[in-house]
C-alpha cells in the first residue's frame, strides 16, 4: 500500500447520506445534487454543482436530482422506480457526484488509499450493487457493498439472535442475524419508506384541508417533528399558509394515518422472515428486534410493533441510539476489521469496475 489507508463507512440513504471516517470525521448531507438552471444562477451561486442544505435553500435556482428516490438505482431499476428513460444518465451522474462529495467531506489525507464499506438495501440485486460500485470507484480505491441492516447490527455487536428493521426514505429492510453473514434469501426489502409517508400525508391533507399550502419539504419537516402512530392523545399543530397568510392547523389525524401506512408492511415483512426459521430460533429473534433508519423515530412505532406481534408469542423492540450515523458507524467498523490482504483483493475488483465504467463511457 502507498501509505496508511483511510477507512470510510457510508450509509447511502435515499434521503440522507451519512459518512464516518477512521480519521475521526463524520458528516451527513441530503442525498441530492443540484445544478444551476442557467448562467445567471451559476454566476450567483458561484458553483457548477450544489450539495447539502444549499440544495434545499437554493432549489428555486437549481435543477435538483435525488438519484435514489423511490429506491431507484439502489434497489429498483429505473423503469420500476419511475425514472424516465432520458433521466437515467442524470441520476447516474448525480449518484457519482454525491458519493464523491460525501467522501471529500471526511477530508482524507492526500495520497492515502481510501477503502470503504457502503450500505445498500438488503435485497439489492447484483446489478444494483455493481452500479453502486461503479459510481463509487471515482471516490474509493476499494469499496465493498454490504446490507444496510447488517452494518447497523455489526456496529452494535448484535450479530446473534437479532432482527434489524431499517426504515429509510425509499425502502424498509428486514434482516435476521444468527452469527453469520445474512444471505439474500434470509432478508426482505419492502419498497416503501419515509417518502411514501410524505406523499400519503400530503394527499390526506389535501382531502381534509384543501386550502392549506403544503410542499413536500414542509410535509417532511412536520413528519420528522411530530410523526407518531400510537393511540395516546397526541396533537400535532402546524403553521401553514392559506393564500400566503400563516394559519394554524391541527394535522394530527392526517399525520397519524399517513405514518400508519408503514406498520402493516413491516409486520408482513417480519412474518415472512421469521417463517423461514425453526420455532426455537424465532423466539430469540423476536425478543431482540432493533429499529434503525429515519423512520425508526416515529413516536410509538416500537410499541405498536410489539402489540402486533402478540399473536406470534410477543416480541421486544428497541431503537438505535443514533438513527443518522448507526449504519455508517457500523460500516466503518466492518471496514476496519477486514484484513489488509482482503482489501488488496477488493482494490483490484474496484479498479476493474472503474475500467469497465470508463470503457462504457
């Protein structure tokens, strides 16, 4: 090796990407890329590409792309996720730029090889994983793709008799851990997530309060601040414009109904996973269910899942302590635990992927 390598763990989320580095840095940013709409916007912004909070704050002057929206490229192919044929190249370029920028945020030492583990949805296809490796080859000297729930479990030392439910913006991943690396057949990926809750919330608000002016970003902010699924007398009040005049709305009903859309798919996924194991293994796993990802923070979700499992003998559900960095921290721990000769092999594979990508271009 040229010098001491820098290891990076990355949670490549549909809505937010998190990175943690062996040099002690960590950061997160929106999984979106913005390009100035015209030369005026370019001159004012002073950049050809915009990342992070600036994508949201300057979005009126930008052409914005969320490359992994609705599970695109990471889990579903472009046609399944609804990406128009003419937009595929744009999504691929946005994914490449996003990963490269996320690595740059960790400020790796110049000249040091950069080795990384990136989390991907549990049932991502070989094609999806190859795509992620392709677009990551600009930023990494060697890269490995691992299931997102596994990286969470690895970081928590929860690799035996556990079930991880990783609720992201585009997918819900359910992964059993039983002292070995999980196979694709063991895991379940549900093509739903926080983005779908936002859409349901906006639709329900439109039905109940058609006069309220509500954007996707505002809907997401309300969900992240107040989202709940429990039966306690919860009240969520938001200030929304009505013909440009701020007006108070009790959004509790539409918000709860939207958040509840995630519960049944999670329970169905759990049923599917545990049905594959003998009864004596099921009990241990159901006693150690871990909720991860942004959706894990919905108030009451852990208790509601426990109630739903009573018919199956009950279960115990807990939440990760840090929903933003748990996956990235676990990915970093996994990267640093791999022996040097294994990274040499991964380096050759990544270089091969990079060559294939250049040839294709």
